[in-house]
C-alpha cells in the first residue's frame, strides 16, 4: 500500500472515531445555581389581580416572549355550614410543563362515633367522618385510588434535566375543605349527628418555607428548563425568584 493510501486511511480513522465515541451532553439544572441561567429576582411578588370577589392571583411570563406561561390562583372555599378556607392552585399554559411524578393516590375514610342522651326520648350518636390520603387507623376504609400528577417541592442544590417527568396540567398547592356539620338523620329514638372533616393531606406542598418548582418550556425549536422559587402562604403564593436557561 502506498503512502497516499495510508494517509487517506488515517484521515478517515480520525473522522470516524470521534463520531463513534462522543455522547450528547445532558444539560443539568441545579436549583439555586445561576450559571447559564437568566435569573429574575422579585422584591415583591407580581401584582395580584382580583379575578372575582373570592378569587385572586397572578400570571407569569417566564421566557420573556410576551405570553404568560403559568398562573397562581387562590380562592375562598365555603362549606354549607358557613366555614371557609383558601385553596391555591398552579395552572400551566400551552408549552409549559411542571417537574414532578405520577403517583397512585389512595383516599381513606375514618369514622369516630360517641353516644350520649339528649333527653329522656333521644339517644344521640355523634358521628365524625374524616377524609384523608393517609390512614388514621388500620380499620379505615379505602374510598378510591386515583392516578395523579404530584408536583415536586425542591430544595437548593437539587438537580434535574430533560429526562425527568414533566406534565402540563394544573396542580393543587393547598387544598381547602372546611369542617362542617351535615344534615342529621333519625332512626327510631336514635338521632345521628354528622361532622365532616378533611385532613387536607392529599396535596402537601410545604407552607411558609422557600421551595423551588422546576419547569420546562417549549421555546420555538428547543426546550428550556428553569425554576420558580416560591413561598406558599395560607392565602397566596409569594414569588421570590425565577430562572431559565439562556
């Protein structure tokens, strides 16, 4: 074989070897690490809008394209007995997805009862029904099991990339099911009085502490990862910081 042929083979080998051994680089995002990120800090949360007499919140444009990507909304929930509490949710707009996982969530019913006499005629049974996503006692019955998306509440220095699970949906950050009394029932000389409770532990995003919510945005011909740093309060969400890949 002449020197020209050997030189050609050597060049071919140099061109082939890198293409066989080089692997694509995964772009990992670390919560709280600003390297390679466009970061926006908020001294105060975005202006809260009043959507109705019992609903308020704000929307955010996270990639600066002039379109809102996500919306935080809080709403007063009333019970039949006049009790009230505030529920808070996070909504996704087109092209925006949240970091989390799919889980199979079970809901349980826990019943307590107590007997006492109201007068010489009635025996009264006070029945307390508690709905929960965790068993209070071994005898609790399972009402249903539902597949749902569970949002991650991340800490600084946690990380994620495009291989994680994302979902474009709305998630409940804080549930609201006020305790209330249901219509009593009678049977003979027995009167059943019902108290309905909810443990509100089906959606357990931490409250009153700074957490990171990861997201992915479909941006033209590519996807970009980022985070929102928030504090969930009883009646709203405080936005501290947002970051998105450059």
